[in-house]
């Protein structure tokens, strides 16, 4: 990772979060960000870190958000491609995240403090509405995944029961 002092041509304005946010406010937010360049396969966030993080605007590249499930295994939660953002839920809840984020490709990422991000949400209803829609979408997807998981579990139980009944 390296700080990105020269960010000519780089902008977070393409993020859906900023749709409906006046260009002057987006420019002001960009000025308050710390800009970073990451190589592929670098950690942006490590869940064991005691460092407090802000909100990240993925301007270029792709990242994977994952959660360790054991000392050797990780569960991929989502892959994000620019333009997108992450860390916003931790900023709103004011809690440390439990997931890690690693770059899949070279990335440019702008980081803003949680406090400044919350000020954005307070000042810009469009940004707050975007975040609310994102939460609703995640909840709906979790519900669908739960239904698929339950259906798969039921199918496995049925197959196992049938196999047991057919065995000599």
C-alpha cells in the first residue's frame, strides 16, 4: 500500500452513494479522504487489527470481503468492483468490523473517517437513502439465501433418509 498524493483524474463521484449529492459536496469529501494505492492481494482491512477504520471508496480495482471461520479457512462474503464502497456499516454502528478486505487486483481506494462519513449522511438525504436501500437489499438476499439453505438442507435430509431406507 502506498499513499496516493497525486490523484489526478481519480474521483469517487462515480459511486452510487454519491448519486444526487451535489458535485461541490463530493469534491469536498474527496479532499478530506486519504487516498491509497494497493497492489493485488494486499490487505486493506485485517479483522484482527486494532486500528479503527473509516469508510472506503473503491475507485479502481476489485476487492474481496471475507470472514475467517477457523485458523486456516475463510468464507468469502462478497466481491466488489469499482466504483463501490465498504466499511459504511461499521461507521454507522460505531463498531469494529469482523471481516477482512483484500485486493484482488491493483486498487485505488479513498478512505474517509467515520465521523466525516456520518456528517455526509446527515447533510445529504440521497446518501442516507442509498445506504438504507443497500441494507434492505442485503436483508432480502439473506432471507433468500436462508430459504435456499433450508431447501438444500431438506433435500439432503430426504436423500439421506431414502439412502438409509434402501440400504440392506
